[in-house]
C-alpha cells in the first residue's frame, strides 16, 4: 500500500514538473517576443525624437524672427 502511494506521489510530482517546464517555456518565449517589441519601439522612438528635433530646428530657424515659416509649396503673403 505504501509503495503505491509513493509511486502515485512521484507520478504526480513528475506531471507537475512537466507542466511547470511547459509554462516556463511559454513565458520565456513571451519574454523574448516582448523584448523584440521593446527594441523595435526604442528604434522608432529614437528616429521620431530626431525628426522632432530636426523640425524644431527648422521652426527656430531664421524665419522664426519674422513671425512665420514659408514652406516650399506656400506662396508668400504679398503674392
């Protein structure tokens, strides 16, 4: 009787270990996927930051003192 109980406990522990290993594998995959997403977002954020800084410099350029920016496809007010 004791041997059967011990075998049942060992089998149950083995099943639990397999389930935990499977869960760890899924979580590891999810973590790697999220890491890839964060890396991509970091690259996009750096690019957008540079773009905003570049546009800010254009806005702060010589035309900022005259009160406006003339875009290449925009006619000047006296036209």
